[in-house]
């Protein structure tokens, strides 16, 4: 990926609570690696505010859906 992409630009349909969605509104994806053979992905994100492990787990669960 050659540029930073807003999280919700790449995953517009991501279903999160309103509170978490507002908190992550400024998050940028800085690196995305998709492996088709294993149907997996690795994401690196940049945020201007701390994101807890619980919040990251919620994002992961929503992406898996």
C-alpha cells in the first residue's frame, strides 16, 4: 500500500458501536497485507489516541464477520 488509508474508507461496512466508531474515525491503515492462500490479513494502523486491546479485539471480531 503506497498511502495511508482511513480505516472506514477501506472497511466502510464495518459494524461497530457508535462510541468505538467515533473513537476510530481518525485511524489510518499504514500497511495491509492480504494472503489469499490462507485467507488471512495483517493490518497496521496509526491512531492519534490510545486504543485498548479490548477495542482492537472488537475491530478484529467485526472484520471477521
